[in-house]
C-alpha cells in the first residue's frame, strides 16, 4: 500500500523514484544554485566596521595610554631620573623605612685560626731598615721578646750596621724609632737590637723540639718591604742542614722547613704555631740553581732557626753581647759526599784528644746519620759547649767510634 491509498491528490509532474515513495505535501521550491567557494572571503572584504562612538571616557583612555607610553620611552632612554620627572616630584625617592645594611652580628675569630694568630702576633712584629756607613743596607723583620724592648732578628739583616750606621725599627702602628745593636752571632745568624720604651707587646716562645711535620704554622714579616704580611703553611720537614748568612759570615742552621710563603724581607720574623707561640725564626729560602742574583723568591721551601736554639743565643747576646757555639777542633771537606771527611785536626782540640785523624770519615753523631760536612757542623751546633757526643767514623774502610767533649768558640 502506498500513501496514495489515503486519498491524497496526485501532484502533476511528480514521479516516484522508488516504490512506496511519499507524495509531497508542499509545492517543490524553485532551484537555487549553491554559493561560491570564496563566499566567506567576499563577505569579509565587503564588511566595514562602523566608527567607534566619541565620548569623554574614550578620549581620557587614549590620553592615559599616550602618557604611559611616553613615560616608558623616557625611562628606557634616559634612566630613572626622567621617571621622577614624569611623576612631577622635585627630589628622588629615598626609602628609609628598611633595616640598616651591613650591620650584622660581629663575626668571632675562631681560636686557633690564622686570623686569630695574626691578630695576636702582628702588634709584636716590627720592620727593620738598616743602613751601613759604606752605603750598604738591608731590610728585614724582627719581633719583641721581652718588656725591655729587646728585638730578635737575623744577623744578616743588621750586619751592615755592625761597624756603624743606623737601624730603624717600625712598629705595626707605623711608629719609627732608632734601635741599638745589642749583639749578634754570625754562627747562628741571630742578632738582638733594642728600642727602649717600644710600644709593642712581647711574644711567647713555644718549643721547636715539639714541632711535628705537617703541623700548621704562620709566618709574619715584611717581605719585599711590605710590613705586616701574614702567610700560612705547614712544617714540611725538621733537621734540615742549611747554610745562610751574609758575605763572609756563613751560618749553619739545623732548620725547620716550611712551605709558608717566605720572601726577602721575611728574614728575622717569627714562625709561629696555631697557639700563637713562636717556634722558629725565619732565616732563609731555597733558590733555583741558575737564577739571577736578586731574583730569588718563594718557591715553597723556606727555612727557620728553631726557637730552642734562638732562645739560648738571644739570652747570651742580651747578657754579654756575644754568643758561643760548640766545636770539635777539626776541619772537614765541604765538597765530599757520603759523610764528613776530616781534612785537618787542631792539636790539643777535642777531636785530637778523641783520636780523630786526617782522612777519617764521620758517618754519624749520636746515631744521627751524617751525609755531608754541613750535616756534621749543623748537628754539632745543636748541642752546647761542654756536652759529650758520640761519633761513628771510618778509617781505611773500618768502622770506629769516639766520644768527644765539645769545645767552645765565640761568634
């Protein structure tokens, strides 16, 4: 059955496409062609928006935007000062409402630190400026050792003024005074000068025989004329045989070795432990072979006279102006290696009484090995006159021993 069974009139011109197709109830509309593909683009080009309405609020908005743009342009081009002008203020804005800056808690100096040691020792260390009558001169360091104004330093620092000249002492506060030469010992490269009424505290001595390799130390002095210089390092070695001193005055030192920076001008200054106690007197530095004279500087090998020896010598110099050192009464070959070979023996000397002869090679003193002539001299000078030491030596390849009571010589 089709829809025509319900009595609907047949429309003229209608032909069903398939069996049972419904009859149209309204007239068929006329054919309308589809829109072009770029219809939306055409509509967009044809649209023209209406001008915005004019009002007071809009004008004010535009004016504010222009002012803001101007201010931004001025700030970018001329700095913050023009920003102040844009806000129409006569003076720059200074904010004083915040807390004060840079006024935090006072840092405490840790006991045993380099800064604590420097703070304790710097007032006691002085700079020495020496001029001789022959226009020679030297600069170095020293430190006050008692309440009478005695200052310990190196002999090679003050030797230019030994026969006249002047010694100027400059304290940490910059006060200068003329010092008197009390006494000097070329054998140990030590000297004592005095400034009565000096405004500087005395140092405290430690014990160099208690020093251990690797312990921290601080060196204070005037390297290259730079007063009040502090450097730090460690004890690198002990019992280093070192020769030092000025021209014609050779000193033999059983030194403490340190890698604390020591340069010309540090001579005579203190080497101190971390308890701010002096354990040695800075005296010499190692130099590279072939380096030009006067071009030497720190290479991490500095040497200092142990304070145990310096204390004895300083006391002698203060008491009499002279110091003594021990001898055996024999000369040794300074170029021989593998021991200390005896070249001459003084008649009636301790060496002669002990049976030493020319050609004997000393290999140890009190069981301490001796490799060179310097090593023997330095080892002997660690003792005092009158002490007895035991020498092991070889004669014609055969080992021998001898006990020698050390003699005394002044210098």
